[in-house]
């Protein structure tokens, strides 16, 4: 039996999207590909309402590649990386692993990064890049990227502001113009509800201008080369064309549903899950900063999450245990992609039955 995915990613993929990958292949340097890729880029531009100085690109990679892109193409002298979970920590360690300086502003797991915390660090004047994870899926925390962005743009205009929106873009609100960020990126196996293998980056001219001044940008991580290829309606290296067909179809569906309705659907699923969690358990994430794409719930009853998943599998579902040190102490329910409120209600009712949560 197929187990439907309610984990923080990858998420469930519809047959409609899977079928799109069966189109015959075309040459990635052909005019036919250029005309097709123009459509994909235009749809991303429209959906995220990108201003003229901000452009999208699609890399054949996981979203993690963008940690390296930021390190190699954006960080000039030193980055400030805000860490409140496993994936924001990975971002910081990747920057350091690329030989760049990065200081970590660490916040307790489960808590959110606040604008005043960031301002205190940026006040030293030693950072040229700020990296923040929008949706820390290891803890279910949603950081206030818009509020942070307003503070950065007002007080630190020379700092390049980068957002990891791997598990929130195409579900939560991630308009670059509203956030005030220079780069925001995501993986398509999360809220885009595609199979793994692509990442979407939205990059403004300020970031590209910074990249042109950075030496040793690498090859696959060279942001300048990526956007030089974009001008030709191409990618610098061979893309995964079947997944691009899937992304093209997914953008049609997102545009049809509309940005606001996609957000409201995710918010409704999150609010229902959080209410259920607070009735029977407790949310792990700081009140007021709960993710709208994945709920991290404290296992206050001390029940076996592993056993729960074994029984859930018999009903055709799978959720996620806590991440790393939070295993069995928490569990996570992903409500992102094409899931609906009614489907989430059904899954939670099954958990009620298994765990006898009357």
C-alpha cells in the first residue's frame, strides 16, 4: 500500500504532476526548450509578482545547493546566520565549509528569530550578508522575515538579505517585494508538490551586482553564470527537463488557485492541526510563530511515534518523528502542497483512533 506523505517533505505528488514527466525529451540547447523555459520563468514571475529588478531561476538540485550558491557568490567578507534549528544550522556550516566567515546567532530550538536580536548583531557593522530560515521545519517555527526585512532595509541597506524558504515557498507568503530580501529560494518537493530534484531561486539585481564582485564563485554555484544563461532562456548546465515539465504544470495549477487562496488553504490546515495539537498535546514552536506548512508537536503523553507510524501505514499515511535530538520527544505533521483541510481532518481522526485521544 502506498503511504501518503504528511512529512516535512517530500510531500504527496498528484498523478497529474507525475504524468507531466512522461513528455518526450527535447534538447536543452534547442529553440524548443528555450520557448518552453520562457513559459516556466514567466509563470514564476507572475505568481510571485516579481518587480522588474528581481528574476527567477530554476536549478536542477535540492534547495541545499543554494546554501553553497550564497556562500560562493554572495558572502564577501562575513555572514550573519540566524540559527534556530537543524536546517538553519546547516546553512551556516555550509557557508563556513565553503571557506567563508560566518558568525552564528543561535536561538533556542522552538523559539523564533526576532528583528531586535538581528539588529543587535548587525549594529557591529561587520556583516555583509544576513541569512535567515523562514520556515525551520525541524522545529515548526516560522521566523518573521517581513519584520526582519523592514529593519534591515531601513538600517542596513548594504547588507544582502537571504531567505531559505525551502519548506514555505508556494505555501506561505514569500513575495520578495514584501519581505525586502535580495535572494529567496526553495525546493520543489515541498510546497510546490513536485518530486525532488529542482530548486527555485528569486534573485534581485543587488544580489547579482554583489556576485559580480566576488572571486572564485565556483562553477555550478556561479550566480553570474546562472543568470547569463537565463538571458538566453537556458540553464548553464543540463537541466532535468521532465521535472521542468512538472513545474510548468504546477505553476498553471498555482496560478489558477491564486496566491492568496493557496496561502489561506495552508493557513487553515495549520490552524486546525495546531488546535488539535493544543487540545491533546502541546505545540513545540513558540506561540505566535507556528509554521503554516509543518506542525511540530510535543509528545506530552510519551507515546511511541515509531509505533504510531507503523499503525498509520495500515491506513495509508505516514507522518514524521521529531528531528534529531527531538526524536520521540516531538512529532511533525506536514500540511503542505496539494493537501486540503478535509484530508488533514481525516488523518488527525485516524491518529485520534490509534492513540485513543477521545
